[in-house]
C-alpha cells in the first residue's frame, strides 16, 4: 500500500533520517517519511510480523520468569493501515513522563487489541489522539478510531462521537450527526447520551423542538442518578400540560434498552 501524508494526502514523499528520539522500536518496525509538499514528518509500520514476534517473545519471557511487570514503557501504537504517528518533540516526552502516567497509546497490547477490532481499545486509542496523550495530537486519526468503535455499537464511543460533532471538536460541527450518535448510545441506556439527547430535543438542535420527548430522555437519565438530567426534567414541568407529563412518564416506564448494535 502506497504511503500518503496524513496532513495533505500527498504521495510525494521521501525517506527521513533516523533521530535519536525516535527510539528503538520505531527504528526497528517503522519507516519514517517526510512529505515533499507540506513538510510533515510521519512514520508507518513496515514490519508487523517482526513486531508480533517481538511482542510474543517479551510476553513469553515475562510469564516464564514469573514476574509481574508494571505498566509497559511508552511505545508507538502499531496500526499497519490507518495509524500514522508524528514524532513528538523530546521535551514533550520528558514533560509527560514527569507529570502523567505512561500513556495507554504506548501499550503494545492496547494497540494490538485496537487493530484486531476491540471497540474499547479503539475508543481509548482515539481519545489519546484527540487529547494528545502520549502521541502528537491528531484529531483526524482520533476520529477514525472512535468511529471504528462507534460502528461496532460501543455506546461510550457513540457518545464521544456525538460530543465531538456537537462541539465541533475534532470534527466538523454537525447537530444532525451529533443527534444520531447520541440517540444510538441513549438507546443502549447510556445516561450521558440520554441527557444530551434530551437537551437536543429541548433546544431543537438537529431535530425539531419536542419537550415531551426531552422529558422522557431526561427522566430515563435521572433514573440512573444523573443530577443534571433530574434538574432539566423538573424544569420542563411548567412547559408541559398534565396530560403531556403523564404520557411522557408512561413512555419512560415502557421504554426498554436496545441490545448493542449499529
């Protein structure tokens, strides 16, 4: 597969020289490129088989010796198809190691789980790229990983994706798309998504204003201990007729969560 620049998508690339801060694992398993058009330096996994053998060897030696190791040293996530990592500056790495725990994105087991399709691992990896925890912040890659998890029906990822679209953080702002993702998670009984869905119904964001439906979703979230949802539900009472309140309460009682799905 021909490598392309993650910033401008150009295939006008050249090999970039090894840097000391690239580390041993990068030098062994990654090829470093520099885009001739925009100048971005990035890396791509080129030896997945060797990486797998190395990981297997490390695990074998670890369990064979009977030692329980702590968190692994930060390594680079390995996605042969989609993950392209820009090299963080050495001073950033030092600051993170002093003030924060080892980033989950440096965990080979996590990276391997994400690549194999584990939605929770994909979600964690995506959030790391969104926040720049352990890797250079890259909203584009973050969006790809979180979308992968959301497409598998993972409610936390669907909620996170909805929040990204609602705020326009890491994705173009889109109220209809935010509503769609919140609804998918809310149907799985995700309290934050239920609250967010109620807000969108109440405010008419991505959907026509419907305070009765807003009450239903606020009520469902409040039943799980969501305090803001409880306050939002009660604040709607003056805007609804007694019959509307009774109907909304009945709808909440009859509602049943959906199984995880797309």
